[in-house]
C-alpha cells in the first residue's frame, strides 16, 4: 500500500505515465482516425516524450515543480488543442500542491478536482460531449468517493471509472471537436481523448501500486 509519494517517487511515477502514452501512440491514432483526423497519438507521443525529457533534466524539485515541468513539456510538445488540455492535467496539480512535501490521497483529490474544473473551463466540454471529460469526470468522483489513504487503490478506482466513461462515449454524439461534424456516424466509436485520459489514470494506478506492467 502506498499512502504518500515523495518528490523522487512522483518523478518515477510520471516517467511511467509518459512511457504508457508513448507506447500507445499507434492505438490512439487508430482511434482518432475513426472520428477525427487521426493525429491524436502523434501529438500525445510528442508531448509526453518532451515531458519525460524535461523531467529527466530537472534537478531537485518539489512536487509542484515536477508537475509543472512535466505539464509544460506536454503543452509545448503536443501543441494544438491537446497540449494545453493534457498538459493542464499536470500544471493544475502544480498549483493545487504548491508547498506540499509529499503527495497523499487528499492532495491527489485536490489535484484532480482542479484539473477537471480547468479542463472544462478551457475546453468548454461537459459530461456527455464525447471528450476527455467523459473519462475525467467519473474518475474524479471515484477519487472523492474513495475511503482510505491508499493512493494506488484510489487511482485504481479512478481508472476503473474512467474506462467505464470511455466505454460510454461509444454511444454518445459528439458535442465538441472534429467528431461533432460526423453526427451519428461517430456512434460506436470511443473517444481518443477520453481513452488517453483513462490511460494516464491507469498508469498512475499501476505505478502507485508497484505494477511496472
């Protein structure tokens, strides 16, 4: 059981998150090609590669510093709409955890609540619009409903809820993004952004639970 992460431990966890997204580039492009322009995986791979490089080059830093460095790597590396949205998941954590000596369950809940609110404000999406919010919203609720201090267990609950949200996007008409122009032709296909969000949370859960797979 992991009830808190030091900055060094968080650095390792973020590297595992980056590796997961980089390894999933082709799958994310495949999903995006069904309802979008097919380049989501390219941008995400580029963003998380740069995030990992910046993290590796960062010297001693606290939690907030690591999250900001990582998030800004995603922002500048991915570019487009995905950069600010997915980088914001981490830069918002930097704001929420400023001055915190370690990451615990209450801090993680503050991080992801702030990330959800910023994502919705930045992109204008709401649950049901077939976007990353459809994974992020239930994930944050699962974190806030979780009882206990085990970070791995909390992120596992969040990842499970996020994947359930991804599955629901198959039956949704898009309210945002390119897929909204497809209308009913987008039905039956899961959203690539929601999938990326679930992958991030799944990687966090695995890393905090000691699962390197």
